[in-house]
């Protein structure tokens, strides 16, 4: 190479090497300060694509884990209500066993029927009020609920919870164990002339005397319900066909005799659960046992679902750990290794700066030739 002043090739080569060293030093500083091996797409384009996919999957699985925990909360809410229903049914069965004994007096059987009616009402209320986030669970309307417990959009990423069938609909359980019986009485229009009416259920008979004869079926129902003695044992309503529907509150069968002028006895619907005789009480025990079995079966299904959600949550946790580790191996910097690179680049930068200074001094030697 000639001894030239106009072009300092040594300085240019040294500067080029110093630039490369500075770039390496900057990359090392970025990685060490961020803790990431990939700070921009140029660092590793393929690795960035894989890491982004893994990150999305991890984020989706974390949300899926929260979904599964919500699913656990839903089935636990239902299980709590079903547990209470079992307790109520157990008490109702105790009452049936008690009523199957002929040592009970009429007043005792009336008291048993009153408590049975209260239990039925509580079962109905429990079914209608048990809800999660405003969604009713045990009134027969919940159907099948889908819970997303995976990060993908396929059937394997969902768990379906069915809250339908025997035992899950507590209102149906209460209906099946209806502790009241009803009598349907045909009311002849324009012939309501009586002011005295008599209704019977089991051994209980109630005579109601009205001040004036009612003119409509609904008026008769309202007048009867206003009588305290009647209201303690019965309830009256008017149906769409203007028939009078009288229900027993005592868990005993309605009588079929006509109660008054203008009112003719029609059909009588007997209660499934009756306590007016020992024989009826024994039949009630079998009916109650059926519903206890239904609720127990529903709780077994709930228990299996709880275990399934727990398994899903555990599996998601394992997947999140493994996928996060895989993403880490791609994106996270090895601090020890990068410190080696940083130290090397730092030393080369200092050395390159010194050599650039020396290379810039070399052309001055040409001045000696002019001396």
C-alpha cells in the first residue's frame, strides 16, 4: 500500500471495525437492560413469530383457568342449594314417618301437614332463587352451560355443564311432592245464591258464612280467602274457565262434596304427599325417597363436574408453566453469556477508539518527507 495523505485506509478500516463493535455493544446493552434476547424483529424474526404465538396461547390459557374457576363456583353454588334441599327432604321424610303412626291426633296431623307445606314452599323458593351472576341454576331453565377451559376454538376446549334432569329442578321436586291437594268446582253463572259454603280436607271441615252472596267466581274466591278459618286450611282461586279451585294446605285430600248453591263439585287432585292417614303417610315415604334419590344423583353429577374442573385447572397450570418456559428460552437473554459479549464489545470499543486515534496520526509522517 502506498504512503498517501489524501486517503487514510487504516483509519477507514479501523472506523469500520469500531462501528461494528459499537453496534454489538448497543445490542448487548439493550438485551442486558431489557432482559430480552429479542428486542426487535431483526434480532430473531423466526423466534419472534414463535414467541408471539406462545405468548397468545399462555394468555388464553390463563383466561381459561379463570373460566374454569368460574365453572367451579357455579357447580359449587348449585351443590350448596342441593345440599340444603336434601336436608329439607330429610325433614319431610321424618314427618312422613311420624304421620305413619296412628297415635297422632287430628290436630297433630294438621300440624304435620302445615310443616310439610312450608317445606314444599321452601323447596320451590330455593329452586327459583339459586343463581350465579343472575343466572338461575335450579329452576329447570338453566339447561346446558358451556365453559371455555382451553385456549383454542374447538370442542375440546370446552366443558359442558348440564343442570337439567331429575333432581336439578327443585321446583319440579316440590311439585312432585305437592303437600296440597286441589278440588275443582264448576260454578254455574248467575246461580251463586248461597252465603254458606263448606269445604273438607281429610278430617278438617270448614264452614264459611258470607255476608252477601258473591256474583262472580273471583268474588267468591276473594270472599273465602278473607275468612281466616278458611285461609288456615285452604286457598281459593278462579281459573280461566271461571271454575273455583280450592287447595288444601294441610297435606290431606280434598273432599268431593258440593260446597254450596251454584257450585258443583268437579275433579279432585290428590296430593302425592298426604299425612291424613297412616297408609297415605307410608305412600308419601316412598315418594319422598324417590326425590331424595334424584337430588343425590344430581349432587353426584355436580361432584364429578367439580373434579373435572379441578383437573382442568391443574392441567392448565402445567401447560402455562411449560409454554412460558418455552417462550422464555426463545425471548429471554442469558445474562451471564450476554455479559461476556458486553465485556468483549466494551474492550474492543476502547481498543478501537485508541487505534483510530493512532491511524489518524499516521499521515503526519508524510510531513517528514517534506522536511
